[in-house]
């Protein structure tokens, strides 16, 4: 497992992590309505694993941005080794800087895999994406969301939400501002985007709990956790306390890291 490119995945019995991760990526890719030659943006590309995979199998051009300069350098080398350097490019950036880096209507598709969770609101994300997409273009993202089980008036839920946001380093939002319902509402209210698909993959009956790898790692004293949210461990930048918070929220069905939202530019 590439610890610097860790993301959660829908898990099935007998899965190996790499296979589960690849399937999770390709399921999102399948929603992008890609054709050869299209230009695609990945927000939060990390080490470029997904961008290189997409450029290889879909024969499209992929631009990846990430705020970590060291990861951008690695992603460029990864694309070179995979033979897709002419169809990939990588740059330092984040959701807040997109409109300064790219012109309106620059992309046929935009995607992100759990990389928008540090944004202050869903609206910040989707307004930018709507501007950067060409008419008819597609946005597909895996989002971190509170589930409908989360009660914004329950003091225990509030404390766990604050603990999770603090320990994972995503920054605090009002509970309702990270709710699945708020994510879908933001897209539906958008003047530029039309919501065409939403699914919480954690709710599939045949899948194992998404937090199972965390539970196994937390019970193993050999697990190497990130010492802080700026460093890396076996689960990317996830600290032990962050893993505890995510596991607790998962067991209580309060949180999901795999809400798939797909929208069209109108």
C-alpha cells in the first residue's frame, strides 16, 4: 500500500487493499463520461497514482494539483516511468487557487478522491468546479460526510465531530455544513451544476465496514502512525487519534468517507 496516497475504499470479503483501491478509483472514473483526448483535472492528486492510472486506461490528458510540493515532484516522476508524461502535468495548488491557475471552462471533467474535506464549505468546492468545467462536463468526487444518523443537537455527537475534525486536521465546520444532505443540496442549488448521481458506498450491503482496516491497525502495536497531520505513516497523514475518531464515528454510523457525488455542468 502506498501510504502517502492512502484513501478509504469499499471493501469486499477477500479483498487485497490495492485491488479494492483500484476498483474504488475506477468506479469513480466510470462516472466521468470520458472520451479519448479529453482534458481532466484531479484536485488533490497526491503522488499521482490515480492521475497516471486514468491517463493510461482512458487515453485522456490529466492535470493534477496538490498543495504538497514533494508529492507533485513524485507524481511527475511516476508519470514519466509509466510513459504518460506527455498526457499528464502536475502543479502546486488547492481548491482556493483554482480560478487563479485555470481559465473558466478549461476542463471536460473534474474529480477528487477524499481531497476536498479541508475546504470550509461544500459551496466553495462546487462553485469553483462549476466555473472550470466546460458545458456538459462532469464532476465526480468522493466526499467525507456526516450521515443522517448524526444529530447536530446531541452533545456526544458534537464532541465526537469536533474530535474527529481536530485529530484528522480537516478543520472545523458546523455539523450541518459537512452533512451528506448539505452536499447534495449545495449542488442542487447551484446555478452551474446539475446533480445526476449520489451514493454512499459505505451503505452497500455486501461490503465490509470501511473502518475495518483502522480497527486492525489500532489493535496492532507495530502500526506506524503519522506523528502529526504534516507527516506520514501507514495511513497517510492519519494519526492514531485520528484513526480512533474515524473508527468511533464509523461504528456509530455517524460518518462516511465515501459519498460519491456526480454532477453535470449546465
